[in-house]
DNA sequence: TCAAAGTGGAGGCTGCTTCTCAACTTGCGG
DNA sequence: CCGCAAGTTGAGAAGCAGCCTCCACTTTGA
């Protein structure tokens, strides 16, 4: 039996180092993808990205067999940043500020990058890398909400699933207004937060979605944003 | 000089009565359009509508030169209903209930008809008939909000434009959840309403959109819903 | 009865995206 | 400095979806 290759040993494909020009192009493509996804959302075409990167489409397809591979490469890191900021939020002493800060940093991320909501909230984009990154997010959110609830700083009928749904809602405002007045979402963010406090006690008239219904809901709610 | 035709006199094209079969088909097309727009939103194609109506595409195009003519024919009446329910809301004694009832009936309309938000909130669909119908809505909404403000039943920094924006937000929840649990929007409706009450006093951190920016915002925010 | 009105739906057109391929260029180990 | 594997390119194939036209045919009603 022959010696195993590094690839076999690690079970992750070795990246035999790319030729220098190829690596340079890869970086150009990643940079272009980052910019374009941020500016115009997930609906940009790989042709657009090739143009912006100053390379041919063929080069893009050689490096990233499909759009999701590129998404994977680009968003794993962005999501890790979100996870980090969620952890930072969770580390705050004040359970209410913890929730507020988490939601706000999520919204800021959406404001800076049109595509991030689609990737984070649905399961329709990217491959395993993105999935794994997202898997770390959900329990932190749950902790943040549960802690707020235990501390009595949110209305008692608030559910975990209300947080992503609120993100979705505010995201629609963001999309509508980013070209006119990119900060207006903060008005509705404030309204939503005030509506979540325990002082706002009109009982919520309907059961919340289960957390496991959220991906499906987001798939529908963001279908249009690609 | 020949006698003027009725058309010239009225400046509205006379509808010389259609042949019986043609009129029957027209009704079939309208019914199909109503159903399909309600079920699937404005993005249904005229081909789809022809199928549902059981007529050929050609027949649809003969009767309605473009999608917007059909939208005009279908939504003028729906919008008139909205105007009526807004007036009914305005007629209530309690200024707060007035606002709540208006918004709720608007949401109900959205729940029953996927297309109505796109038609009512943007200026991108339909022709003059729809425009004229909508023109009657805006001043009523303004009155409802102003009265609520004068009575001190909403936070003082609430703007008129916050109402359509809230509709947009809640609409995104509705779209996301209608197939899972069509009433969940009421949770977020409640949260939003609680956040609009004067007890919720975190000051709104950003100026509201002008009412005349609303159509543009809605055009962006609903672009995806067609 | 028959001209005018109306019909259907295959198919042309346009516009968009994804992805391929064959001819060409470049980097680098020997 | 050479040769070739690796890389590049971009036109265009292929596929799809929607919009709308056209004309041989049917139906209506004066």
C-alpha cells in the first residue's frame, strides 16, 4: 500500500500552492466578490465579478466551480465576525444591552453588506463552511434572548424566533431606504426594541414560529433578494 | 364638421359593448387575474392568467394591451375598498383605535392578496385609475396619524411616513410566514404598535423620511416583489 | 347569411444567466 | 533558456423565462 498523501491524511484537499499569477487573480476575484456582493447583493453574476476583478469569466469558473463556492469563501469570515460580535454582546453585564448590541451589530453588518442577510438568515447559499459558521451563531443568540428573559428586561412572551424575524423586518426597511437615508432603519429598530420591553404589554396575539421554522420562513422572505 | 362621438365628448373611450363571448372571456380573465395576483403576487405572467382563465394569451393581450391595464382594472376597486376602510377607521371616536384599525385592515388586505402592497405602496404599477384611487388614500392616513398625535396617543416623534414604512416591514414578515403560520405578522404588528405608543420613549434616533420620499423607498423595498 | 369581431397558442424575439472550450499566454523547475 | 503544465481569455453555446404577434380559424349578431 502506498504512502498516503497529505490529502488523504487530512481529509481536506491540500491546496497545492497556486502559481503566483493564479493566486493573484484569486485574490482579485475575492476582492471583487466582496465589493459587489456588498454593493448589490447576492444577485450579481459571476460575469460581473470577473469584470470587476479584471479577469475573464473562465478564470472565475476555474477557481470557483460555482457561485456557492465563492460565497463560501467570502462569507465564512464575515459570519465569523458576526459570531465574534455576538459573543462580545453576550459578554456584556447588562442583559438588555446585550440584546440591543447584538441586534445592532447585525443590522450594521446588513447595512454595510447587502448580501449578508441572505447568507446568514437562509440556508440557501454557500456550502458546508458557511453552514458550520452559522451553526455557531444560533446558540449564542438563544443565550442572549434567554438571559434577557430571565432578567425580565424583555416582555415575557418574546420568543427566540422573534429576533431573526425582526432582523428580516428591519432588513426590508434597510433595503428600501439605503439609497435615500441609510440610517432610517434606526427609527424602526428603536420602535421594535421599545415594543419588546416589558413595559409594552399588549399580549402578543399569536404563537411565535418555532426556531426550526425560521430557515423556511427566511427562504420565503428573502427569496427575492436571491 | 361631423357630430362629435361620445368618445370625444367624454374624453373617456366609449366602451362599445363587447360581443357576448368577448365579454364572457373578459370576466374570466379578470377573475383569473384576481385569483392569481392574490395567490402569487404581481409577478404572475399574462400567460399564467390566460391559462387559468382558460383562454389563449392572444385574448388577454387583445383585451388588456399590457399588464398595467389589467392591474388598473383589477385594483381600482380593491383600493377603493381600502379607502373605505380607512374612512371607517377615521370615523372611530378613539384616535388610537382609529390608527390601529386602519393598519390592521391594511394588513388583512395584504394577507388576502399578495399583490396589493406592491400596487398601493409603489407608483410602479397600474395607470391613472389606480393612481387616482390611491390619491384619495394618502390624506386620510395623514388625518389619522395627525389626530393620534394631537390626542397624544402615539409617541410625539412619530411621523406620517412611519406608517407606510411599518406596513412594508410587516409585509416582509407576512411574505415570509404566510405558508407556515399566516397570522404571525400579528406578533410583530403588536410589537410595532407598542413601540409607537407614547409610553415607549426611547427617542427616535433619526429623522423620518419625507412623505414624498416614500414612493421611491417603496419602489426599492418592493422591487423584488414586482 | 356573411362580414366583422373575436380566438388560440405556437413560436419569434429579447434579455438574462450560467458555464464551456479551443486558442493563446505565462511561470517556473530543471 | 527551454518546454510544458498550469493558467487565461472571452466569444458564444445552451438554457430559460417572459412578452407579445400573427393568422388560420370560429363565433356572433345584424
